[in-house]
């Protein structure tokens, strides 16, 4: 290949502006099917053998016990899972799972209809009117450039500003009919109207089920108000109760005033660290025990712990010990007791090796005394309280009303469930929470810039011309080897983007947990918001801009000029979207066909299990190792919404049927995979009562607006300016729909209507006919989860548990033999006094 480019035919140009390269799609399909099929077969084989992992929720959670047992045959579980109804999903997994799967079902319906029109109307029209038909050129300079093979070189070397002019010259070069462009306008209106209809229809259905579901139950969460902004004169349980009851909205059942429990929480954390070190010391001293292999868990090494057998209502040490029915009566192995260094002195320069077991037991005893003493103290009150009313109706009247005429004072909001409360954040000052929120917002902004620069080399790999600017010899090699070229320019960027989409959510999840939110449900919604911003803005918008061949070079050089001319950006985006059709099709295929079966396989848990097993030493470590994975909506939902938006944006463009077919397969496979995970395999502890549906719909509407702007850009690019302008009313109508939709349906997705509560009091038929049972026979998932829970800081009431060890008798014998006094004491009086003196020295130092 010479420094210039050889003569350029129509096929070369079509590759640049978006006509499909079958080789890329074929290779992606082969790779994705190979990955997905191997993972799916492995899951079918391992599912009945590793029930501790793949049926963890079914075996451990009471609310999942009503689900049918899946056959243990290789593929027999598939029709059984398929037959599970929406009623069973709602009854066993709750509103959040029902809403999540409802989005998949809505997407399947929408994409099936759009795919039908794409195959029946859009594709035949595009085949009848290709972008280039031979004719007499209008522009002589453009004609000379094409005939001389120079236009490709001009495009490759042009900056971002000039690309749309070159493309306009190309389209004006050929005398082609533009009557078919009315199709873009018609389907933009049709598909937007279809999406709006489905959003409203599905929202009405979800609201009806949500209102009846929440109106028919009476959990402590439904009856509790989160009262914030409490003035100093009301910061007592009695004063708050009197204030609320004076409003005459109902009787107050209990009040939990949040206080500054930080010293107590810090002591509890310190106690847990000490307890773990003591358990590790006992494990080292008693030696390893042979553990029976269990096929219900991961049989990589020794999966069944030596872990605790936890009895729900058990008390005392026996509830935390393993193997109570197999106590060993002989002495433990003859091992030297482990030691630990204690540093003391004014500058901590002196140390002494002491018995680790004695040291940590003495430290644990001291911490227990401090905790018991501190629990009796009166902590400083904070301006936040959880007020539990006597009825759900009283609670709803309070949260839907303005309680105090002063701003930011006595604000009533719905409360998170007791198990979802992040107690350290309840006593965090409001100013500190605000500082954290703004700081994390600034960090997200900086990360957005960082991700943009990380995407530049990935976008470079999409174009051979861009690769040629940096690595000329590599570009020559890729030009000569089509398969390698396809892997480098299509498969490799797709894989790197998918890997980035997997890793970034972990960072955003950590940031969301640092913002100071009161409930884990709010944290989960924040994770959804942050991760969607990343995948939508950085991956879709920015990557589409960078994806134009050599386009990002001009963008970086002339960014000021581009920002001043929106038309140039719109035209460039229109070209880039068509050029990236192959890439996004491959991305959707990889996500759906290739990677979804790996989610079913829980590949991450399987891979990380041996690493966790290497570091596991104590029974507590083994018990935590075999806990079921937690399903996070913030990790899975943003990418799903983005793929729906991608399919919508490409629904009318040339070769749109490929993206729509890949998207339809993605949502069909995804619905099946997530249905299994939510019902049988994974735990989903935080629940936001279906509030995530509004976030889904808001972002789908943003995708509709982007779809309309894309259609306008495509029409303007083809010089159909009047038809492009005709989309303006559609954009305005969509914005108006968004406003009306938010005002009409948002309150019903946030609160429980009083009519729903009164109706539930009068009748017990509607929801329970949908669920297939009566309420008094089978309570809802929320009622099962919150049974016996109260709004109280666990540090105030948590039992001070003893160590978990494999053999309680062995511990007693080791204590007796180690001290030589025969009385079962863990320390002799002299040893205890030495430790106490060392403790005093260490603390004085």
C-alpha cells in the first residue's frame, strides 16, 4: 500500500459511511455463539451439582420456598422456568424484580414490532433506493476526486469540520431519488408514538399492581415516617410523639430518635476485628480439620466450611459453633500457641511477644465491658427520627403533607426498610452529607473526562485510517489480512468496551456508598443513575463522536469551532452513527449471545471462589465464602437501557434490521437469565418498591429524543431540510409528554394512594386473586423480610457473640492444657496480670 490510497470504488466508500461488512458480523456471531453456548452447557451441567450456588436463594430464603422445584435434568429446567408466571414473580421476588423483568418484556414487544416494519418496509425501501446509484455527477470537482480515487484520501486527511461537506458532496454527486426519505419522517412519528403508548400502558399496569400490593400489606416500613430537620426543642422521643399526634393524623406507635452513636459503632467495629483475629489464632492453634465435601456448593477445594451452623432462634455460644453433634473428646494437636507482638513505651519502641489467644481474649473482654457500659449512656440527639404510626394511612397522610411552615424543618419522607438503613449516615451532619455529595459530583465530572481520553485509543482501532496515522505498518498488515482486520477493528474494541462497562460500575457503586444516603435503596438508585450516565454519555455519545474515521483528530484541534456550529456536529454525528452500525451490532450480539450465559453461570463468583478459599482460615471466613451472590440493579439495568436506546436510534437507518434483531435476542435471552437469577440464584436485599421504573422511563424518553435528532440529522445530511424541520413538532411533543408523564405518574410511584389503603381494608380479593393466594395464608415478600424487625441501631442490641471454632470441646481442652491449672480457665491469674500490665503500658505509651 502506497502513502496515498488506491482507487476507491463504491464498496470502499460504503464501508466508511456504514454499509455492513458481512465478515465482521459473521466473526462476531461465531465468537459469541461459541462463548455463550459453552457457558450455557457448563451451567446446565453444574446447576444440579452446585445447588449451594445456583439455587442459593431457593434454599436459603423463606420467600422463595413457594417456587416450584426445577428438574435436575440437563435442559428440563428450561420449560419449568418458562412457566413461572408474573404472579409468582411478584409473590416470591417482590416489586423490584417484577418491574425489572417488566422492562425486558416491554422492550421485547417494542423491538418485535419495529423489527417487523424494518424487514417488511424499511429494508425493501433502502434496497430499492441505495445511497449511491450511478449517474452523471453534479459537482465536477467531486467527480474528479472520485474518479481519480482521491475522495477517500481527502476524507481520511480532513479534519472534523470538513467531513460533513465531503459527505454532502458525495451524496450530491449521484442523481438519486429522495422521495423515500419521507419514510424516515413517518417512522420517526410511528415509533415514537408506539414507545409512548407502551410506556403509559406498562406504567398504568405497574401502578395498579404496586398500589394494591403495598396497600394490602402493613409492614413496619409502610407505617414509618423518616422525619428530618428536627429543631433542638423537639429532639426527644416524647416531644416528637406529642408533635405528630397533635397533627391528628393518627397515633404514634414508636419513635426512634437518631443519636450520635459513632463511638459505639467504632467499638463494635473494633470488637469484630478483634474477634476475627482471635478466631484466626484459635484456628492456627487447633490445626486444620478435615471437612467433608459437599456437592451443594463449589467443589473446588473444601466448600462446606468449617463454618457455623446458625440457628435463627438460638442463643448462646452453641448457636455459633460448628459440629456440635460431632464434638471431639480427645486433646487437640500438640501445637505451640501463636504469639503476637505488643508495642509499648512512650514512642512505641519496645515490644514483647505474648500469647496471641490470651491477648485477644483479654482485649475482647475489655471491649465487651466498654460496649456494655457505653450502651447505658445517653447519646447526643440528631435532627433525624423514624416515627412508626399505627396505620399505613396515617403514615401516607404525613409524608404527602407539609408538616411545618418553616423551610427545611420537620420534613416527612418515606422510610427505608429497617434492614436497609445505613445507620452511620443517620448521625452524619447535614453539612457533611452535602459536602460529600458535591465532592463526589466533582469526582464524577473529572472521571467523565478521564473516560473520554481512555476511549480515544479504542475509537482509533475502529478505523484503519486512524491506525495508519499512528502505526503505518500495522495498517498495511491489516489491509492485507481481512480476518485480522475484522478482529482488530471490530471485535477488539467491542471486547474492551464491554470490559470497561463491567469495571466502572464497581467504582461508581463505591462512590455512591460514600455519599451519605440514609437507605440502601436510595444508594441502589444512585448507582443506576451514575452508571447510566457513564454508558450513555461516555460510551454512546462521546464514542460516537470519536468513532468517525479520523474525526476525533479534528475535534481535538478545532473543538471551539465545532461547539459554535451545531449543524456541523449534527452532520458529523449522523455520519458517525451510520459508520458505527457494525460496531454497535457486534456490541449487542456480544452482550446478549456471548456474555449473558456467563451471567447465568455466575462466572465471576466461580473464578473468585478459589482466591477467597486461599485466604479463608476461620469458620467465619468459610461461612461468608459460601453466601449467595447479591443481585445489583445498578450493575445490570444501565447497560440494558442503553442497548434499548441504541436499538431505537438505529431503528430506521439503513441495515437497521441487524441491530433490531440483535437487540430482540438480547432482551429475550436477558429476560430468561435474569428471571432465573432473581428467583432462584441471587439475593436482592435492597428494595425500593419499584421506584426504578420511573428512572427507566425517563431514560427511554431521552433515547426517543436522541432518536428524533438522529433522524433530523440524517434527513439534513441528505439535503431533505424541510422534512428534517418537520421533526421539530415531534421533539416538542415528546418533551411535553415527558412533563405530563412525570407530573401524572411520579406521585403514584412514590406514595400509596389513600383509596388503595381503604379499598384493601374493605376487600382482600383483587391483589390476592392476582397472586393466587389469600393474604392471611401467604404474606408478601416485604412482610416476610421485615418480620420482627425494628428501627434500632444494631450496635445497641446486637449480641456480643463468642468465637466460631470447629470444635468447642477442643477449645476447652486447649485452654486447660495450655494453662496447666485444670480448671478450664483461659488464663492463669499471673498471665492475666501480665497482660493487664502490658495493656496499661501500651495505652499510656
